[in-house]
């Protein structure tokens, strides 16, 4: 007989199933009963773990961006202190793609449903998104100051373009059509050819 599942494991399963349902059906069309059924618990039991659907939404959104932001920071922080700005942006691109594509339901739900969610949820989630955008701005501004970015570049425009393009890979990336590293290499080439000074 297997040991009983812990409250933490049940909570994580609820979040994972909610992310999957939000991703495929949208926020408004997903009911708490559907989340409970998919999680293998009774509908009323969901309130033992979460106060409301909005709380589940908030945690799904947070997890979706936090996993990407943490992976990006880990990849960049792992570089030597004398790494070029180009190397730092390359590591950030790889980290962003890894976080996105290895946590698909959370990251895809975050991207797909953001326009559907209540204003209060957007407001609460705005800071975490802003912090991540600021991190990318610092990477790109450093590249500009070092003369590695094209001098006619707007770091805000580059950041919006790069993050937007990377985010949508969750919709079309197919791991059966080549290795993750080859995919990252192609994405980096597209970004660098358009924004960085040629080496």
C-alpha cells in the first residue's frame, strides 16, 4: 500500500491540473469542479488547499514566470565574472527557453490566459513581471554600454521583441525536430544578427 499523499503534494497536483486546464480551456471556462476532478479530489476538498479560484490563478501565474526567471538567473550567474554581455544575453535566452519548455503547462497558461484574467489578478502579478523585465533591461543596457549592442538600438524594444518571441515558442516548438541545444543556437543567431554588433 502506498503512503498517503501529503498536503503539499496534493496542493502541487491541484496547481498542475489547474495550469493544464487554464492552458487548454482558458481561465473563465475552467471551473473549480473540473480542477478538483482532474486532481482526483472531491470538489469541496479544494477549499482545504485554496481559498478561491483567484488564489489558484495567482499561484499558477507566479509559478509560470518564477520558474523562467530563476532559470535565467541561474544560467547567467553560472558564467565567469569576465563574461561578455553577449555571453550573458546568450545564457539568458537559453535559460528562458529551458524554463518555458520544461514547465509547459505553467508557462503556457501564463502566456495564454494573461489577457483573460481579472484586473486585480493582473495588478498583483504586474510586479513580478516588471522585475523580470528590469532584469533583461539591465542585461541589454550593459551590452549597449560595452558597445556590444548596435548603437541605434532601443533596449526596451529589443527586450519586448525577444521575450515576446521566446514566449511563443511554447506554442510551436517540437523537440522531435532537433535537439534543444540546436534550437537555442538558431534562436540566438536570429537575435544576435539583428541586434548585436558582429563579432
